[in-house]
C-alpha cells in the first residue's frame, strides 16, 4: 500500500533523526540516505502535482473553473 504524503514526511523525519544521531555504520547511513532521497523525490512529485492542479484553476468571466489535469 502506498503511503500518503504525511506518512512519507514522517518517515523522512525519522530517517533524518537517525542520521543526525550518528549511531549508524557507514553502510547503514548510506542505505538510510538513499531511502531518504527516494522518499524526498516522491514527496516532491506529490507537491508538484498538487501545485499543477491548483494552477489549473482558471478565472474565466469571474467564475472559477477547474480543468482536468493529467499528471503523466
């Protein structure tokens, strides 16, 4: 099951905390860093899609209209 944005952000925060502690081995740190980068990219994609959906709202003749958005 895909995690939602908030769950991904919480997971990313936990990874940052683990890395900041400095208790991990180099290999564990690299693995956590790679995992964090992956989550960060997924969160960024989610934010970009949300931004595109918002900018699609157009003001036409004083009326707000929403157009279909294809995230692909």
